C-alpha cells in the first residue's frame, strides 16, 4: 500500500474507534444511573485496576504501556461523566462575598514605601495597612484574627515565584480572596553624596536582588539579603558606610536617599503579583482563579493523570508550582492555579473529583483579579 491507502485505512479505524467510544460512554451513563439509584460510589478502585491490568495483558509487548495509558484516559472520562449524572441534584455550597470597603484592619510586610504597601493601597485605597517585619507574621495575624486581610507577594515576572510565601502556605490556615499585580520600578539608592564606585555592598530583599542581577553583576557589587526593600533603605539611610539599597523610588524619597540609577531590573516592565488573604473563605461573584495545594501518591503516572483531568474537563490550567515538603524526603507539594469559580456546580464537582486522586488536598481560595 502507498501512504494515501494507509491513511484511508487509519481514517476508517478512527471512525470505528469513535463509534465504539460513544457506545461505551452511553453504557457508562447506564452505570451511573444504576449507581445513583443504589447509592453506590462512582470510583471502584478494584474494578478499575482489573480493567487496566486486563487491557495491558492483552496488548502486544511493545504496546502494553500505550494500551494502559489509553484505557486510563477512557476510565477518567467515564468517571467524570458518571459524576455529572450522579451529582445533578446536589447543591453547591454557599460562600461569603468579600467586603473590602468595610474592612477595618489590613496588614502587609515591610514599612511605608515598600512594594507591599503599594499593593495594599491597590486593594484598599482608603485604608492604612499595619506593617509587620516578616511574611510569617502576616500569616499569623490573619490566622489569629488580628487583621481581616493580609497582603503578600507571590510571583514576580522577572525572578519567578516568591518561595518564602509558598513555603509558609502549608503552615497556616487562610484563603486567597483576591490578586493584583503592580509594576516594580527598582532603583539604586544611597545616602546623598555617595558615589557608585564607592559602594561596598548592596542590600535588598532576595527577590529584588534577583530581579536586578544583571545590573549587580555589571557593576561587580557585593550583595546582602535583607527582610524587605523598604527596611533595607531605612538601614542604608542610617548607616555611615558607603552602602546602597535596591528599593522603589518612593521608598528612596521617603527615607531621604539619593537615587543613583533607576529602572535597573533585568526585564522591563517588571511586575510582582500580590495575593490578599483572609481567615474565612470569601468568593466574589467575578472570582476566576482557583488555587489549590496538593500532594500526590508516589506512583508512576500520578501527575499525568492529575493533569489529564484538567484536559478532559477543558479547564484552563494557569500555573503549577512545586516546593519540597521539607521533611527529609524528596517529596514535593504542588500549588496549582486554574480558571473557574467554585460557585459553578461543574467546577465544584471537578474539585471533588480532583481531591480523590490526591494524598492531601486543600483549597487555598478563589480569587478575583484587580
């Protein structure tokens, strides 16, 4: 046969496969109705394992893995179809709506002039934030009810994820209710009269140092991590040494520093995304990003099966981040953002199904973007 004849045969087989697939899914509908009438669970692990092992054993040697993968996809589609049928009468949980206008206490890390203050003012233009020395103190203040909302950086367009924030997420009870992003215009600031060639060390938050790494390398600066860009600027303003801070222009002006060089980030424009967290889950009607934290069983294909669920349900996966669990193992926790609103019944059902394939699962919130 020539190539065209082979393709004609493939097209014929594809139509046959589609017809059989549709017949199988129609039978799955009947299974779902039976399970609903008899109060049976959707997922029956023993039956699924039996089918997958059987298909793998029947396949030719060089196609066993492919056959198992194919029927795994079919089983996932079947389970989601059954979930929709069985859960048609289930009610979606009600959630509080965020009320930023009446918020009394809000907080962020740093001090006046910090980028976190700018983010806080974007969320709450009529409120003055309470400042905390560290990220974990912001989480603590939200968890113990000291503040209603806390603002924290989570991702930068140049340097990537703010790992400090991610590493603290597993330690506290909170929910993300909103996100925004602000442009970070980093500058090199010194005490008036200090020359750039005299600088012995540059201080700033690790994220800011990373965002400006090209400028730092070009000038052969030695660097030192500091808790916050704004507090680094305050320290430089009080020092008698020829040192500098990387901070915002407003911060330099508030602390009386001289700006030697502005817009020094590796990539321009340079944005940082901030999250607004609260103790109780609050979901705006327009919320469109769902954030979850999960761990997976240490078995082959666990991550691919998880991602497959998003593909089958046609849900837009926005971001996936993993961080070490820090328990001495090499296991990781995944942080995933995807499109949706948990007031939507189909999304609520999807999350229920997603949870069942994880060792641990936690909803971190459903946020609206500002």
